[in-house]
């Protein structure tokens, strides 16, 4: 029995997105199924329902400007009935190597690849990424929902490996600056030094680092939230897309899940496609996509800058949604 059949009655303020039987029947007609080789036009702005390893060989070569790769980590996890079991280290590295070999023909010579991981899985995939790409950096972002542990430090971070096909790649630093409140503003001759005085307070635009503490993991009162167990926040994906692509570029996600990459790419005027094998996840993604024309806002991103987590502007954006 699928999750939507087992769905419990939601609390009044619970905005978690779901699909009933009728919606799944309707939305499934908008999905793309592939059995033969397709053109770029065929897959543009489409969600592909299918097995990633069967679909990838049928896609055009060298069409991807930006790849968001968020495969199952080496953890046992239930993805709506599909159980991904933790593998022996050698088996997982072999599996991940197959993933990389399958996607490399799709990448342009100046493409960027972001690979999501947890710290344990990072130990396994880092050598493979180094063998196949130029590893430019490793981003670590804070999941404020990390569980406590009695015999260890609480694990509340994840990694994103910043890789490129070559040393010819895009990086738009001005598009991903973080707006922070200035606690002790410094002035020169009575004028602000490297900060701006605004009605709501004093703020500074700072260059992005590889430590991200401003991300809010989707929760029940946020309209982007789904019941996907490893859903990435729209704000997080927006940073990757804005930094490493331009409007009209093609963003691709071969493990699409509940559709965050496709949704954010659409909101930011990029072309996109993604693959997901679970019908219900695909329908959640399509439903989210269909809402973009009504609401294209991204929580925590406004006026061309990213705001600190739980800042006043961030809260205002949440209320608007």
C-alpha cells in the first residue's frame, strides 16, 4: 500500500505536500517515460519516470551544464517502499563508480557537478571524484535537525562536493552572497565601512564560504515540505544553481526524489530534467512544479541575496507563502 493511502489527517497548519489517488492518476500523465533514445527537446523541463541506470544511456550526450547528484548515501533507508540497504564499502564504491561512468557522457566540457553526501559516504566517494573530475572544494552544511547521541557527537552536517569537468567552469560569486546582520558596525568618518544602514537594521553582504549554517531543513509548516526522507531544502539547491549556472542553462538531477532540483531550476529560469523511479515521488515533484507559476519564491532568498537562517526577512518570506 502506498504512502498516500495510509496518510493520516493533517494538523491545520501542516502544509506538507502530498497527492491523493486522483491527483496521482492525473499528474502521472505529465511525466515522461523513455524506452528509446531521446532528444534534448524531448526531455527539457520534464520529469522522467524510470530507473536511472536504464534511462541514462538513452539521453543526449554533452547536454548538462550543471549536475546535481544526490544519490542514496551508504545508509539503509526506505524510499517509499524501495529499500536501499547499506553496502559493504567495496560494493558501495563499485556502485558509485557505475553512477559516475553513466553520467560522464552527458556532461559538457565546462560542466559543474555537485555531489551530496554524508561524512561516512564522503570517505568512500572522494577518491572516485578525484579520479574523474577536478575537485574544487567541499561544502559542509548544517542540518539543524541532527539527532542527539549518548556516545558520540551529534551528527548534524552533510557534505556537498564541488567538482568540475575541467578548470573552465562558471562560478557567479555575486549571485550567492549572504546578507548578515552587523552586530558591531564600524564607521570611517561617520560613514558605514563595508556595511549598509537600512530601516530594519545594519547589514553586510559577505562572500560565501564552504561552511553553510543558514539552511533550514524543510518541516511540516513549510509549503515545500514533503514526506521524502532525504529531501533537500530549496534554498540549498538555489545556492548551487545560482553559483554555477546561468539563465537558460540545463540543470540535471538523475536521482530527483521529490523534485527540489527541478522546482528550483524552474523558479530560477533554467532548463531542467530529472529521473525518479518512484511514481508517487514523481507526482509530488510534478505538483510542486505546477505551483511555480503561482509562487516562485524561495524561502531565505529575497532581493537577490541569501538571508541568515531565522532572520526577520526570512520569517517574513515564510509568512508570505
